[in-house]
C-alpha cells in the first residue's frame, strides 16, 4: 500500500479513551509505584485525540513499555485491566505511519516497534489481523526509506537505520511467536507481506531489505525444533523457487541475500523433515555449500526438490520458475531456465497442481522467446505428459471448453511438443486397447480417463494438422483399436438390455468413435477410401447391430481395393491382438482378416507364426467362426506365399467336415471343392491324400446336394493323380472306393450317376484298365461289376468287403446291387478265400431282414442258391457248409 494513503486512512481513526475509561475501566492503581502511576496517567492523557510531538510520542511509548513491564510481572496480569491493548497498538501504529518515508531522522519507528515487542509479551495476545496491520505498516515505513550508505557524514543516520532494522526484526520475531514456538501460519502471512517488495520493486535496496528481513526471520525460526502449524506452511515451494532465481541476480548483494535465505529455508526443512539420526550430518553438508557458488547451491536444490518437498511444493517451484520465464526480465528468464534445467536433470518425481502447470504452459508457450526457456518448457511438458498423462489430457479439455482463442487451440499446443504428442497418443491408444473394467473405474481416482474422454482426446489429437507424420506411426494400432471399440459397443448394445441414460451414452460413444476413425483415415490421406466406404454405405452398416459385421467387411474391402499401404501393419497388429487367447474382439478381427487376406501385400506377409495364431482360434466349434475360417483357408490357396503355410490349416479344414452344424458341413465341402481346383499334386499331395480318406465317411450322405459335391470332389482328386503318382496309400484307397463308385450308378440322384461314370472312366485310365474303360463308360451296373470281377479276380474278397460296407447305404437300389454283387463274389470264392469271410457271411445273412422287400428277397434267394451249390459240390472241408448252417440256425 502507498505509505501516504495508509497514513491518511489511519489519521481518520479517532480515539475516545475517556468514554471507554468511564464506562468499562476502573483499574486499581494502589499496587503501582509513583513512576508507574505517572506512566499510566501519561498514557491516558496521550490517548486523547490531538497532535503529538516526537518527544510526546517517545514519552508515550516509554510509558507503554513501563506499564507492559508491570503487567508482565503480575501473576495473572492483563493489559486490558489498565487499558485495551488493541487501542494501544493502534495508537502506536499511527506513530509508525506518521513517520516520513523520505528520511530517517528520529528513533520513533524504532521505539514504536520495540514497544510492540513489549506489548506482545503480555496478555491478551494480539489478533492475527492486528499483527498483520502492524507488520505491514512497519515494513512499508522502513523499506520505503531511501538508500542509506554508511559514511563519515552520515554515521549517525546509518547507525539509526541499523537499530531501526533490528527493532523490526525483534518485532517480527515477537509477533511470530505463539506461546513458546513460532506459528508457521503467521510466518507465512509475514513473508507474503514482504515478498512483493522483492518481486515487484525495481529498486535494488528495497529488494535487498526484503531478502535480508526474510533471511533473518528464517534464521530465527531455525532456533526452534518444534514449530506449530508446520503442515500449513504452504509457501515453501514458492520461496525456494523465488530464492533460487534471485541467486543468479546480477547484484551480488541480492544474490548473496537469496543464497542466505535459501540456506535457512533448507535448514528448516532438514530440521522438520529429515530422519533424526541423519539430521546433523545433513546440516553439516548443507553448511559446506553455504555462501558457495550457484552450482553448489543448485545441487542442494535438486536434492531438496526430490527428497524433502511435497508434490504441491514441487509444483510451486516449477510454477514460480515458469512465471519468471514469462516476466520479460532477461535475467529472471535465464535464471529460472537454468534452475528448472538443473532440476529436470533427474526424473521428475510426483508433482501436484498439474492442471495449473499445464495452463501456464498453454498461456506462456507463445510469449516465451528465449531458446533456453522454450527448451525447458518443452521438457517440463514432456515429463508431465509421461508421468501425469490423465491430468494433462483432462486439462487440455478444460482449457478448450473455456478458451476463446480458437477451436482446438488447446490441442494445437502439442504441435510445439512432438515427443509429447507421441507419448499422449500412445498412452491413449493403450487405454483404448486395454480399457478399465467398470470395477476398476469405480475404484480409481477422479482424474482417470473414461473411454469417452479417451476417444474424444484421440479425435482432437488427430485434428492437429502438423502432426500427421506422427499419426502414420500409430495408424494400424489406432485403426484397429477404434474399430474394436465400435464393434464392442454396437454388438453389445444389441445383446444386452440397458437403461436409457446408459444407452444414450453408448450411442454418443459410438458416434465419437466413428468420427475419430473417419478423421484418422482423412488425416492419413485416405480420402478415396472414405468415399468408397461411403458409396457402399459402410459407415451406416458399421453402426447397425444387425449388419455390423458386414460393415466391418466393407471397411476391410476398401483398404484392399484401394491398396492402402497400411494394410500390412494392420494385419500384423490384428495378429498380435489375436495372440491373446482372451481377446474379446476376436470375431471382429477374424471378419476383418478374412477380407484383408485378399490383399497381395498382406498375403506376402503371412508366415508360419501368424498362421498358427489363426489356427488356434479355429479350434473352437462356433459355426460363425468356422465359416470365417473356411473363407480364410480358401484365400490361402490363392497366393503362392500363403499356400506354403496352408498345411497348418489343413487339419482344421478337414475337421469342419464333422461339424455339428449341417450348414458348416455343406460350406466345408463347397470350400474344399473350390480349393481343390487351385491345388496341384506336386504342392499338395499330402492334403489330397488326407482329403481322399476323409471323403469315405460322406459318400452315403442322405443330402443329395452334399453327396453330389462329395463325389464331384473325389472325381476332381482323380484328375490330379497320374499313374506315376498313384502309390500307397492313395492307390489302396482309390481301389477301396471302386465298388462304391459302380454301385452309385444306381444312385437316385442322376447327377451323382453321371459323376460316378466319369470318375470310373478316369479311374480305369489311371489304373491302366483299358478294356474296362469302354465298359465303365457305356455299360450297365451288372455288366460293369461282372467285368470288374472277371478282370480283378484276385481282389474278389476285397470287393466283397466293399459290397458288405454298402449294406448300410440309405438307398435301397444300392443295397440291392451290393447284395447281388456279394452273392456273385461268394459263389466264385475258393475254399481258402471262404475261410476269410465269416464276418461278411454273417452281415450277408442279416440282409434277409432289410426293410426293402426287394433287398431281403434277393438275399434269401442268394442264400438258397449258395446252399444248393454247396450240396451239389461236395467240399473236402466243412467250412462253407458250417457257415450256411449258421445262417439257417439264426434264421430259424
């Protein structure tokens, strides 16, 4: 406050002590000696309004000291018993205010402050507000004095100043006490009164006075091991930051004063916060650097910053430094920059007030021009981004919401900090990939980011035009993460009942995620892709619960057709995601990959490891997943590189033939039919052989369509086989199907009949059965079977076993031909061969009970013929007769 204004305001105070005295006070003066009674009367006289000379003032002050001494010596003394202490202090305060600030020519100031010291030692204690008024006017009165240099002609004036200054120190020390220990709340108030004289004054001597006064006051505090309200002493960080900056002041006196103040402040911290056994050692080390060079003290600063300061105090140090860097004073800018630079040489420990620091950076980043300061600000921002990412992001949102400086201005600040942009983006991406569960969010801090804020923040970052190069590095992972989030929200919305507010929030989040995904594509230069997706209504499909996965397919298709150069990174990220067996969005990933494998660049990137990851997911028996797997498997056969790894998928493809879903089974054989067209014997012989063995279980399917496909597949297999490649076990299996092929010329499905006839012709060619080729091509089933048996007599028992296997065919005509052919074979077997067919004989006998009367009748007739043949042709061994007798006993 201006001294003159303060003087005028206090001059308006009027005292009417006589009224107060008459109404309230009737002190007993009998215990006072003559001089003490005179002092009391003097006080009463001078408390009346009116002008007072310097001598009167000094007499009054002396009288107050005498009366204070009397009260102090009394057992239960109280100044208010003689005169209100508050009014006395106010009177003394007017003396200080009335003293001229242009010259120091009397000791009234000195005596007034010493008188306050005396009053502070008696009851009642001063109120805090009165203490602050006394300190404020005293500081103003003394600090405002002109510079007083010691010289021969001003010796008395310099001496008077020193005594006055000492009186100020005594008064501050007396007023800061509460009972027997300093009150740190009061100390903070005093320091806050003094600090503006250091920070705002442009006069060196005023700054020196401020620093010296604070330093002496802190030194006084160092004498006490117990301090009251130390926890509430909240300006430690501000003081450390301020003193550290002034340590580099061009004025040596200011620099030394700041170093001294910093030393005493560090001493207080050691005394109050260090572990007792180590306190003495730490104080000795601190003493070594006292009045040392700046670097040594800055080393102390870094130690105390990390070890002794609270997170709030650390934040205050940083904020003071940043305010100094924006002050316009070159010395302060450099000093603050060097101080922070020293602190930031070590990892930034926990810091509070992150939002306030970020706001300072936001508002100062454009105005700070010094290169060293810009570098330090970037470093601070970068470290805060790394250690307090959530708070940084939330603060940027708050700044944007209330900023009038332009849309997205708060996020454009990141353009100045490329590393921080990357850190934030990667952090948000990780939060998007691994979001907290609702339980985690309930237990977390209020600064933790919700999925909605994470998505919005990503969108804002993507809008920063100068960071598009950074976006390219995270495109794949960000693209997939946003897609997964959309997929999770859309598919869950359709399956889980939600209350209205939650559903509304979900819709907003879906919209925000789609917006971010579009911005990602746009900022990456994929405008054609976006147009293509829009043409296919891909965005609408993506948010439609019923058509969502078709929308995912459209999105992937746009990347393939438009040859997106991020296709391969997207593929790799999807595979890394699927490596987690608990991946929630595995189906979305597989849908996307199903389409993405059509990209030649992606197909070229497939390796054994990625193929095994896919195969692991197809072990599950979900029909939807099996359908995707079949599509991917088919795509694998279209590219040279993927074909090399197709063998990993083969067992899983064939296992789909046995799926519990008839739709999957049908789709599997249709896929196998298409796959087979692109396979060669040279590259896929093992798969073709395995497929041939698998078909054995499906030739007798009741579904005509499926049965037709199975026979067509078998026919296609034979087109890939030559006589030179026909080796065991394939040759054995092909021969094992020959009776089946012939008998299915009686299939109810005429298309199957045609396929079987063509297949028989191919078979005859492969086997070198040139005579049978014509028979297979044109003759009826009876003729073909007769010719086959005649040419391949050595395989008669084998043919019999094949015929018996067809006794279970669901088609009556085929069972009929199987019985007929079995009878024909049995008739021509020799004795040794008949000994091998006991089980077949039994199975043949059971056919008498076939539900088809034609089949059962034919079986009975054949058995009768065989029995007659046995009686006509006596046997040397009874084996055949024994078999027939068994049939008759069972029939009987």
